[in-house]
C-alpha cells in the first residue's frame, strides 16, 4: 500500500470524520453520521482505496518517488 493521501487531505479527513462520528455517538446526527469512520480511518492510515481505483494521489512524497 503506497500512501496516496496528502497532509491537507489527511487533516481534513480526520477532522470531518471525527466530527461526524462524535455527533453520531452523541445522538445529534442521524445514524448516517457513522459513515465518518471511513474518512477518519483513511486519514489516519494515509491510504484511500477510492483514490487508488480512480488513480488519484494527493501525497507529493509518493508522486516524487514514482518518477
């Protein structure tokens, strides 16, 4: 697994995922808020399977190694 999620992307994923998950746990947001676990997990590990399928890469370190 090569990292394909850059720093800004990681931070945004972690923040959005954490907020959605916390709101769902508190009962403020609908059960769909648990979907926040996905961006939270992909932000923490730095790899997104959807990015790999679509051929996207926001990680500049990985991009430079491939050249």
